[in-house]
C-alpha cells in the first residue's frame, strides 16, 4: 500500500524505487500488527438467573 501511494504521489521518481524495500518491510510490519490486534480472544459466558423483583 505504501509503495502504491508513493508511486501515485511521486510518479517516475527515483526516490520511490530507492525506498521500495523499506515500503515492503513497513507493510509487512503493519499487516502483522493488524493480524495480532484482530486475532480472536478467548471469552467466557456466565449465565445466571435474574432476580424476579
């Protein structure tokens, strides 16, 4: 995603090509963090009888 944005905002710039490996590494790190944050967590339901006040 970062590479696509850079190419859109800096078309034909040598800077975009120079930074491409860093963009790819940053994307991998972001995707890893997103997967960790979105990972399902264990949960426990407790069902109790309500008072009939």
